[in-house]
C-alpha cells in the first residue's frame, strides 16, 4: 500500500513540474513579425514602446508587431525598428514649417484677425494695420463714425434751411415783379436746392466697393468722400492698387458754417487714414493751400500715400505696405527666425480717375494661390533635402544598432 501511494505522489509532482514553463521577457518572432513578450506571457500593445533593457524606442502596429523602415509622427524608424531621434537642424526646420503654417491665412483666422483690428480701431483715432483688408475694415469704423457726425451737424436744421431757401426765392421773385414796373421781366418763383444736401443717404456699397460721401443735391458733386475697393485680385478689371481714397472739394461748400463742419470731419478722416502726426501735418498744409500735387509720403504706421490736387479737389490715396516673412534661399537654412520685411509701395501721381501703378518686392493681398503654391513647393523641397542629409548620417548608425538590438 505504501508503494502505491509513493508512485502516485511521484507522478503528481512530475506533472506539476511539467506545467511550470519558465518565461523570459524579450522580443519573439512569429510568422507575422516581431513582438515584445513580457514575463507573464502577454505582449506589448500598439503605440510607442520603450525596450526596458536597451532604452530604445519602437513603434508597434495593431497587434503589437514592430514597425521598421518607415516614418511615424515625424520620426524615422530604422531597419531594426528603433526610432531615430531628430537632429537640432530637423527640429529647427519643423519649427519654422509650423510657424509658416500657422501664419498662413485661412478664412477663419483672417476673419478673426479683421474682427480684432476693428475692435482695436474703436479704441483709437487712426488705422494701424498694414494689410489691405485689415486697414479697410478699420477705416470703415471711422467712416461710419465721422460721416455720421458730419451729416448730423448738417441736417440738424434741415427744415430751417429749406424754409430759408424758399423765403429767399420768394423775396427774389417779388423784387423782380416790382422791378417790372420799370420795364423789367416778371420775377421767377423757381427754387434752387443745389446748395442743399441729400436727406436720404450718404453711403453706398455695391459688394465690390464702399463709398461714403456728402454731396450737393442737384449736381451730385461730392464735397467730401471716402472710398475703397474690396477687390484684391490684381487681374480683375476693377482692381485698384491703392487701398483707400479720401477726397475733399472744399471750395464748393455752400457756407462758412458748413465749411467748418467739413473741415473738422476732414481733419478727423486724415488722422484716421494717416495717423495722428502725419494726418494733422497734412491737414495744416491743405488748409494753407500748400499741399502740392504729386506729394508722396508715408503714414505714421509705414503705409505710403500720394496727393493729387486737381481742379479744386484734394485727393489722398493710401497704399498698404504688406509685411511678409522672408523665406530662406533654396538649399540653405536661415539662422534663427526669419526677419519680417516691409516694402513701401509708392504710387505715381495721376488724375483721380486713373489707376495708379505700383511696384513692390513683397507679397500683397492681391497675389493669389500661385504664390502660396510656390512657397509650399519650396518648403517641401527644403524638408526633403534635410531628410536626405539626416538619412545619410544615420544609415551607418542604424546598421550598428541593428546588430546590437535585433531580437534573438
């Protein structure tokens, strides 16, 4: 009986020992590729994985299989699967590329930037932007404000003005009738409203241009006007190179009282489009009659402007100086951040109805998708060149690392 019990115990112990299979952590290979197995027999899952023995980083595909000879999230994976760390040059290139991408306008970012410019303009007395669309949005704020102020002053006593015109016409007709006793003609009761102002509107917007003006009723001749074209495509027939235009025909103001109102509005508009310093300077020259035709200068914020003084109409045209980031030359890496450059576009003095020609070495808002595509192509070429240089430097290191870390 003892013998049987001993035999049975021996068999049970043998079976228990056979069921305990030693397991060691490390890389294992099956028919699909390499897996990393832990001591408990499970394998690492998908994603970035750091080998606890070597400290090398790998990327595992779905199912836990090692990936190699590819690129994941901007990192290159060697032939043995381990991640090749980025060089300082590569990191610098990626930072510049990210900055360029972030600075590229998108409809949402452009709208947010314009809204921010408008909000800022409401706290100032002048437009500070150097970008065409932003500057125009700022000027719209001042046009709304100052033209409304002028019209309010001019129209506050419109009934009295009309009554006065009618009384003057009656008096003139009566005087002429009395004079007819001496053989002169009978007086005319016609009423001339040419010195009156429009009572219905002082602005216009045709979705391509915005114009605000105060004009005389009969001849529709502008006394003061401000306008800009919203078209930015240079190949458009209606495109104009200047960003904003302010015109003042001071001599046709009907009275000194009205002229004072226009002068005050004109000064505020000059400050709005040229800045505090330059706007007031131009205003003094304008009232002194010494602002010459063809005079060219820059605004307080660096935009350019030109003066046209023809037939009593003083016209100021402002052209924005677009600021763009300077790209590094092809095949070269710029040291540090690229500096922003500004080019002031000067217009040739012309008649107000003629389109001024401009020459600029910078990208303006009129330039389209073609320029952006060229910039993207240059950026892609730069990244490719950098990747080739980095690959050449790391190929040798990858081979050595493969011999040391390839799983057994």
